[in-house]
C-alpha cells in the first residue's frame, strides 16, 4: 500500500483503499510536541482511522495523546471512568480476578457507544486503547463505522 512521510519522522502506511493508515515512528517522547496534534489531525482527516501500534501507554499517557487532538469530553454520568480521570472512559470485560467475563461492568455498555455520537455535540474523534486483545473470538462482534460530514 501507499506510504507517506509526515512531520516528526512519522510514516503513514495506508491500510486499504477505503480508509485507514498505520502510523509508525511515533513514540511516547513525542506526546509533548506541539507539532504532533496537527500532524495526527491531518492524518485523521485524510485516512479517517489511524492505527498506532507498539505504544506502551497508561491512562495518563493515553490522555496526553488524546489531548493532542483537542479538548476531551467528560465521561457521561453513570459510565465507568478511569479512577481519578473523569475524561477517560474504561471499557472492560475483566472480572475482579482479571479473567474475561463476557460482561462489561458498566451497566450501559450494551446500549451506549463510547464515541459520543448520540451527544448533542458529538465528539470529533474517538480514541481506543486496547490493553489486552483476545487472540481469537472475543465474544461479541464489533463494527467500526465512519460517519463523514455531510457534503452538499
């Protein structure tokens, strides 16, 4: 697929002709760079989905990465936020014993989507950080869709 060089030494590798690019060359040390947000923003507008592999993030560095794209909306009331971080939502199906339960402890997880599309003012972007991904299955199908702005 097509490859593009970007500021900060980032490379975008197109994932398909429809949408998506893998970003390589990004590391945690770049999270404070004022050039990172605009570079990611342009890449998102161009590719609609970005895959950032190999970043060893925690909730704080995930939040810093998210803020590069603009303000973060607070987690809606009654949804599970990361402890001490009211603007980082936690989606998990792990029980207290750290074993998958196939049930998210968040009571609204089956009815609410994390992207905020149903909000009065929808989120511009959704960032997901997977801590543990099953090698197969996963229990539930996931459909990722893109809602580009309407053009007249």
